[in-house]
C-alpha cells in the first residue's frame, strides 16, 4: 500500500494500524418562551433531529469516506432525543461476514476499530426560554479511510451555531523497512478540510498539538439573525426592547458555549 507522509510516499508493511478519530459537537440555539412557540420548536426538533434523518446522514457519511456498512442501529427517546450507531469496515466485505457481525463478539471487535455514532441532547431553560440542542458525532476509522472527508458534509447537515471539533490520530503503522509512522497524511489544521464557503459564515480558531497529532477547532456563527431563532407567535411579535433582550440572551448562550465558560 502507498501512503503519503509530509509529501513523501511510503510503502506499508501489512495493515495500516493507525486509528483516526473525528469527534465534534454542534449546538443549535433557539428561543421558545411561550407555550405556542415551544410546541413549534419541538415539532422542528422532531423533524430535524429524529433517528430516521440521522440514519440517512450516517449512511451518506459511510459513502463519502468509501467505507462498507456492516450494521446500523437507531433509537428515538421520549420525550426527545435520538441515537444512531453504525459499524463500518474498509473496502468490500463478504455478505456472509456481514451477517456474522451480528454476534456480540464480532460487534465488540468492530467497535474497537471503525464506527460512527450520533447522539442528540435537547436542553431547555424554562426561566429564559433559551433552548440549546446538542448533537454529538463520532467517526472512528482505521486503515486507508479517513473521517475528515465527511466533515464538510456533517457540518452542513445540521443547523450549527457553535461547532467544536476534535481530531486525533492514534497508534502507529510500519513501512516495508520496519520503521514506525505515527501519521500517514499531511494536516496542520482541521479547517483545511472545511470549504471556504462554510468557514466564511463562522469565526474559527485552532488549538493544536501537532507534535502529538491532536487537533481542535472551535467555530461560531458570525451573524445572528434573530428571526432564525424564533418560533410560533414570537417570531412575528418580537420587536423593540424585547427583541434586543432576546438577542442578547442568544448571544450570551452562544458565547458561553464557544468559550467553554464554567459558571
């Protein structure tokens, strides 16, 4: 197998044992104070973040990174929330092997290597009306496939006011001469894998430990159009001092999450 490290191709000996893990949280912030607006908000959540939609997103991620889907499970929760877990493999897999992966022993093995998980976490402050919906996505791969290829698609699949992204390469692989390689691709920033048109909408900065192959990027929307955060009658009636107050609360919520304040 040929891989690229800092611009140079290397020939690997056997399987590529590097594990590439992409984890990110997206936060969708809204305002829903009245009972009517809360009903509209919950309908929005049920439509945008149900397990069926998450299932579709995960399957598309599998296609984007050129993986093979072994198994997928979904779960909706009461009153709100959903989870999707997918086991993936690199390259084609014999159908009989996919069927065999339903055994607990095989599932544990695949979870140690390649998987995609999505979990949602609804939260609502009844005293202010601020609703913060969080989606956690984890894509872990080994071998030739890379989760970074799906990052642009994942960000665009959700209404993301704040995005916190972690990427890490673990383990090592050996080349044909027995030398260890702790990374098999060039990367200086996660932002390099996000298109310019998406980045243009966000304030973003990095906290990286390149020597340890650890990368972190934080993003927050630059512009706050209050009408995009309102539901029900409030979307039509909000103006003047009330509008400015809600805008301030939304801004503070986004800022606290982005800067990871501990209250």
